[in-house]
C-alpha cells in the first residue's frame, strides 16, 4: 500500500501527553521467528485455517524482509480483508506493515500506515510520538519530527531525554532506527520546541 504526499501530510493534532498502551502496536507472531521451518509452519497454519490472519501477516513480513515487496503487500492486503476495518487486528496489521515498509526504505508509506493505525484508538498511544518522529525525520520534515519527539519527552521526561534508554524503550527497533532517533533527540536537545 503506497500513500501519496497528500495523504501522508495530514498529521493528527498533537496532544500534551501520550501515556496509553496500544494492544495493536506489537509484532504479529503466529510462530516463533527463530524457528528453522517458520515459513512451512506458517503455511500449515494458513491451510488449517488456524491463526490465519496472524500467519498471513507474519509471512508478509518475511516477504518484505526478503525484498519481495509485491508479495508482502498482497499478503497484508489479504490479512486486512479478513478483519473488521476498525478492529485492533486491522490496526495491528497496519502498524506491522508500516514497520516493514519503513525497513524497505518507504518512510512515506510507513507514515501513512502508522497514522491510519493510530486512528480509532482509545486514548493517546505511547508508540506514536517516537515512531512518527522517526518517519518524519527520515522524510526531512524536521520541525514536525521535533514536535512529536517533544511530546514523548513531555510524557516521560526521564525516559526520552536520555538516548541510552532507547534500547530498553524500543526493543523491537533496529540499531539504525534507534540511532536515527538519537539524531532527533540531539536536535530536540539543542532547541526544544515550546508547548503548546
């Protein structure tokens, strides 16, 4: 799924704090990814109709990881079609596909999916400020990235002010992603935006 500039431009209004956990914001795993025959096991789950959405999403992520973007997109589309549009599962699929797109170099597509995943949530999900800051920074939208990162710091100043905590706070992020967020943190530290 690719989003145009117009779709990716519209950001939600920032709020002061983002304390809420979001059940949708976690990697989808039907089978442990380190398992040697993970693809075979996922295919068996799909054939048996057990954990079909989860297995399809995990296969999609594997496809993206192997550079098979068209197959990954097709599998995510299939998984999304099997769940209610505003369900936690649909939001989880978008959140996961966003990460797969980001890791394939499509920060704009990732941002669009993350924005969609953030819709219809209860409260203000804690994953949004650092994640949106990451994508916006990558897209060269530095001021917006700093505003989102500032929201993370306002919410949990002890955590987000110290980049040495990023590995603990963002265990599913890759080292390069955390390093990029350190760049955002350093720019924030040099000139923190005022609130509101």
